[in-house]
């Protein structure tokens, strides 16, 4: 695409006014961006966007320049919280001003939704500086995060770590969901990630988070063979890892955590090592994960296991709207 014309002023309009065909160039470029930058296959997500736009069932806004759609963002709201699912602006138009114009429209739309008091977003494809003054700035909090990628083959050289007390590992099954939710709520109590995702703050919220990860393709397609729970010698669940496939040859760790009393004792390491091995056996060459920059202990563990940082982004929260 040619450089953005100076005389063409972008405008944010409801997605309900956009036809599916108007999004094709945008979705094609975004698919390349996800594959190039993150090794994710965005095709399934793009198809969902097309499907819901076609039936006018996707809440959000498009950014237009004349008759051309140059960006889009969509959102959902549930109870008192709004979630921004995606935001993408074509490279030639991706200035902070244009991104903020689109983001501001989405935030205003959510703020106008009955009962919404909190908005969460992790905008992986934001082009401009992620640490900047945001729309609705007095309500905004920014949490820098790191996207990391490792080679599954590297897991073959990682040693098996013995824990001080016996730990057994089991394939994920839905029967573990309640116990796993308790581990999540305990692991993230007073943790920075519970500021980013308020579902981590309670057993009920963590259980809903687990259901969404397993049932819905927000972070790829859930992959049971690379998902495990860890139990102590009494059979009590003390850790878990959930993984998905984000491309035919790429896996992603959607959640890994251990109970507070087990941190630093090797259970988290072993969960990740086993997941990497299982993904490799399933044909995945790479595996990705994300970590909050403030969580230096976890980031150091991932680096020691062969992961490298490939992209920095941010989690955003707007509270007390």
C-alpha cells in the first residue's frame, strides 16, 4: 500500500457498517504479521472475524480512510468487565494517533455498555510504543510483557529435575478442573498477573478461565497431550500446565503455575519440560509463551530452558470506569 495520504483523515465507525469484503486486505496483512512476528497462524481467527462481521454480530469499530478500511478492533463484555479481543491497523497507517483513535472508540463503546467497570486488553499487534499515554489515561494501567519462543528439540537436552518430595505428573483431564482452579487462585494471590487478569483472584474466576482456555480458540486450539497436572505424594494437585497449538508446527503454553509452597522446587520446570517434549513429539518445532516483565524469576527460568524474547508488548487495564 502507498503511504497514507495527508488529506485523508481516518474515522472510527461501528463494525456493523462494514462489509466482510472490506476487511480482506487488512486481515491478509494481519495474518502475515502474526506468522512473521509470532509464528502463529491467524487464519482461524480471521475466519471468525469474517463470519461474525457478515452477520453483524461483532461489537467493535473499523478505522476508515475514505472508502478503505485501514484498521479494526472488536470487544466483548461480560458482567462488569470488557475484553478487547484484537486491534490491528495497516502498517502504512499505524501511527500512535491512528491506533489511539481506534482504541479510544472501543474504550468509549465499552464504557457506555451497562455495568462495565473494568476493561482488559493484551494487544499483541500494536505498532506504536506500548508505554505511552493512552485514551482514558486516568483509568489506565500498563504492564509490560514479553513474548518468548523456544525450540522443542532443546527439551531433549534438558535434564529431569528431582524434587525434594515425590511429585507425580498426569495428563490433563477435566476432572482436575476444580483442583487446578484452586492452584491458580493460590499461585496468583498478590501477584502482578492478578492485576492483569482478575479471573486469577478467585476460585470461581480461575475455573472460568480454565473453561475458556480449553473450550475456546483465543490462544490457539487446546492440546491435551501437552497439558499436565502435578500432584504431591498425597495426590493433592500442586501445579498445572495447559498448552495449545497455534500453527501446525508451533505450540503455545497458555498457563503454567504451581502452588506457592512449591515455587522454586522444580515442579514448574518439569511441567514445562514435559510439555515441550510432548509438543515436539506431535510435530511442533517451536513453542511460545508470554511472561510479565516484572515476573523476573519466571522469565529467568524460561531463558534457562532455551526460550528467547522475540517481542515486547503490554497488558492494559482500565479500572473504575
